[in-house]
């Protein structure tokens, strides 16, 4: 390791961060590519260089001192500025009574709208508009829990009216808002407990998609989650979906086409989307997941979001392990987690 390297990191750790394009390491070091004469962020989307052509430097100044120039694609010297701009935009979005235009947010940061949208998405995993929608939906959930009145919650969450809320919710919310606050009231949930090679499995679904997949649970657990829903066992319409779910569990990684009806906070749903992006046969650490959703300091929260996943396997929380490679926890036992990972190995 060169003197310019960050002492807390070793070269293999740096190279691993580069291969994973781990945004958590942006700003901690830069990657020098001797064959091209440039240096990049660890998360740079450019094609990976050969390992023998790579040197690691503590910062851009050290890399420039070695005769390298910054990458025009990832702009490694702008990391601190980008982070400040995104944090300022998040504060503005949270404090605004009405949605803010992308152009206004970009102007405040001194960026073009296109570049700012790319920077914001790189840090948060969402566009500014999607972040604002997710924030309003999160506030809606909180307001429903506090008030119990859908109309009041809609306005408290920052929507200008019910039509705006339901338009924004289309395709995202499974159960209607009133059903959410009333324990599934007015919603029919079909369910079955089936035998699999991993043990007894509970599968439940609304007409929008699977809302629960768990092991060693029965309908009593489902009733506790949705005490006012109509729980209906089986049925011909449910049988086809159930067969797909069982196949996806027996061959994990094959169920990406199965519709889901799940709900969480904006952060939880961002984590779940990131879990679905992990290719079968690969794993990520909790720290990598937190970094991927733009919250590198929220490792514990990422773990909690991972544990809040209501549809095991279909949202593959079993692919998240500790930074040292050990399995960590799993709601249904480490034996099932290890078996799922073993089945996904190439």
C-alpha cells in the first residue's frame, strides 16, 4: 500500500469496493487507472480496469500528484459537493408544502437539471420527484396510524386532495388507504399452508399480489397481521399463484415475475427494491445495502428493514450477510438461509 493510501483500508478491501461499485467508499479513496491516466470514484460506472493497472490514492490531490486526471464520467472531486447538494435538496423537499420542481432544486445546487437528477439518484436511489412521492406516502402511513381518518391523513401528508393521493398511490399501494388503517377491512386475502423442502410455508395474497410468505406460520399469524380482512383458504384462482410461489422457493431466484402486495416506509421499500436487484448466487452486506439506497450511515436501519420483509424469498433478504461473510440473522433460522444460498450457487 502506498503512503497516499488511507491507512484504515487495505488494497483488497479497496478493490472489493471498486468491483461492487460501493458508494459507501466514495470520498474515502480514489481509484487510479494507470493505463488510462485517470482516477475515479470507487462507484464509477465505467468498465472495470485490470487489477494490475490499478493504484489507490487517499484523495484526488494525491492522484493528481501522481500525474493522473479526474474521470469526466464520475467526477471524483465533486463527491463532497454532491453530498452537500443532495442533503440540501432533501431538506428542501421535506420542508416544502408543495412539490418542488427539478429545475428549482438543481438551480439551488448550481447544477443543470439533468446532472442534478443523476447526482440525486446516485446518492438516494430515487429521483427527486420519486423521493418526494415516497416521502408523502410515508407521511400518509404515519398520519393514518395517528389519526385513523383517511381524509385527514391525506392532507396531513401533503397531498392537495384525495384525487392527488390516489393518483400517486396507483400501482404502489395494494390495499386501499382505508383498509390499511382498518387492519385489512374490506380486503379478501386468500391463503394456504403447503409443504416444501424447507418446511411448512404460509402463502397469502390479495388480488394485487403476494402479501405474506413465511415459514412455520399458520393462518393465526396472518389474522394477527390483518385482523379485519376476510381470510379465505385456497381456491382455484389462488392455486396457480401458489404453484408459482412454491416453484420460486424450491428454485430461488426464479420468482421475479410474481406480483407482490407489500407496504413499508419509503426507506424500507428502497431497501426491498435493492434486495431484488441482488443477482441470485451473490450476496451483499448490510453496509452495502445501506450505501446502495443512499444512506451509508443507516446500516442498523437497513438491517431492520431487511427483517421487516413480509415475503421471504420473493424479496430475497436471505442474500444479505455480515461484512465478514458470516450469515448474520434470519427470521426463519440460519439453516433455511444457508440452504437458500446453497441452491443459488452457480
